[in-house]
C-alpha cells in the first residue's frame, strides 16, 4: 500500500510482506531490501508461505535493508483443499472517494481467481467521480450500481441484490486486497457444510502516523494467524461470552457470505453503519445474526486485505465515536429482541465474572497508551466508551427515519439502478 506522506515519530513502521518459499535456504536469516523506506527506521513484515500467513516480525531498517530470522521447516496454516472454485461476486461500497476507489479497484483486478465480478455500489452520489473511475477501469468484470439512499447497510443490501453469484465478498474503498484473497475465502467455505460467512485478516497497510499506530493497537483485525470456526453447535471453550464476543469474528472491510443465508436473515439492518445516526455496527450485527441463526462463521487469516487507518487525531475521534455508537446500537438491538435477549441473559448468568472482566477490559481503553505521546487525543478512548451510551438514541433515530432491521424479509428484492 502506497503511503500518503512522510512517517511521523518513532512508532512509524514500514509495512511489507515476504514469501519465505521464494528466498531459499539462508540458515535461518535473510537480508531483504525494502523499497522507498525514506524516513522509516523500523519495518513490520508479514512472513508467509505461499498464500498462508506465518507471523508478523519487526526489524530495524539499516541502509535500506532489513535482516529477518526465518521460521523453521514446520510452518504453514491448517490447509484445506479447495474442491471447487465457485464464482464470487465482490461488492465494494463507496461514497465520493475516487482516489481511494481507484487504488482498491487496481488491486481487485489483479486477484488470482478464475471467476469473479466486481460490483461497485455508488452510495448517494453527488458527483460523477465514482462513475468516471469505474469507466476508466475498462474492465468488463467491473460494473457500477447506484444506491440513492445514504447508509452503508443500504449500499451493502444493494450489492447483495445486484450480485450474480451466491458467494458475495465485501470490502471497502480504503484497502489493497491480496492476490490470494478470493482463494482463501473460498477455502473458508470448504471447512464445513453449514458455513454461511467467512471473515479474513485485515492488517494495517500503513503505519505512518501515531493515530494509525493507536488504531492498530486498538483493534484485533490481525490478532490471529490460525483459522477458526464459530458455531452455536460447538461453542469455543476459550470464549466464555460466545456468541457475543463479536470482535473475534472479523470486520466489514473483509468478509464473504452466502447470499441465500444473508437474505434469509433479512439482509443488513438499514439503521446501522456509516452514513446513519448509529455510524457503525452493521457488520457485527450481521455476523452475530448469522451465528445466532445456527450457521457457522469461519475466520480465515489467509484471506488478507490491507487497510489504511485514519491518519490524524480529528479523524480518529470521529471513528471512535462511530465505533461506540455502533456498539451501543447493536447492544440495544440485542436486548430488544426476545430470543437474543434470553440468550444474552443466559450467557451472562453462566459467565458472570467473565462478563464483568469484559466490561472492565473495554473500559480500560479510556486511557490511551502513554508511550504514544501527546499526539493522540487524550479523549479518544473516553469518547468511544461514552458514545456507547448514545447507541439506543441513535438506533431509535434510524427507526424513526424508516430504516428497517430486516429489509429483505419485508419487501423482497428491490431493484437498483445500474450505471
């Protein structure tokens, strides 16, 4: 991912990726040149074996190179053979961010997969910028759909309706996708017959500013390199609050669903997500509803999408508020649903201490790490936590505007305008 400026501070990291199968035998160490490291003094490298991630390592940059200690021969992930390569629809939702969109499309068009389409959902456009970017791509696999109503859930539902295939992969416009992305997502669906959703890994594609470093530490989008499956039939023993520990599933920048399963639960809640009063939560709501409906969700780390986090304090505060509001709105929705409320109360009673510990852990983010200095707004953690309290009001506002919790169940598959 190309950087958008010079690195700031000692926490900045040059980001790279190395396939250890291509470097030969170097007695456990290899010296690798890094491109464009001006101003960076340390690098973070994802080591991988072919398409399989192995580990993230850090090393000092000396004279434009890094020296890495490679893993031994016992490496690689829990591999599953792909019996087939089903066609996949990629849905990319965007709103007036043509430069980001152009970069994301460039990476999507190089994905190594035999059969896929790219549906660009132009959400509530006020200019023709997205239309021009799609036209400039000159690729018959790429088409543009207009969703006139603002809101990420509306855009995602529009993409679901327009998709030509049952497996629908979602990503954002501020990403670079890995060439093996769709292969790994397809592999995730092979892990069990009832897999309805596969989430991938979302590592930081740029760690140039302290705000990006803070967010990298705050989220767990690249916390595991081991594939996992989640289902109510086999609750994971190390997750006492399952299925409500929604942060473990994945994030909206990188996941795929079976369209049949997504439409069966009603599609995305129109009152959740960016562009609405709740600012977020549409992804965790969908993941939870699929698992609660009895489906299996897979986290497949080999499905990699590199993400560019917000780069300054002001944008970080806006994002923190959105995360808090989205979480609060989702929690409100859980407790206003009779079935989900009963499940939540049963888990809370059984795991009372774990519930208290989870609340304390979340509250601890109110104090940002001291080592990041004064460039991080001291109120960022407090803003996120306190914004949770505004979630019920934000959800009510969305409902008052007519935003439906399960639009695909109530109104069927509404047509959208293609451009």
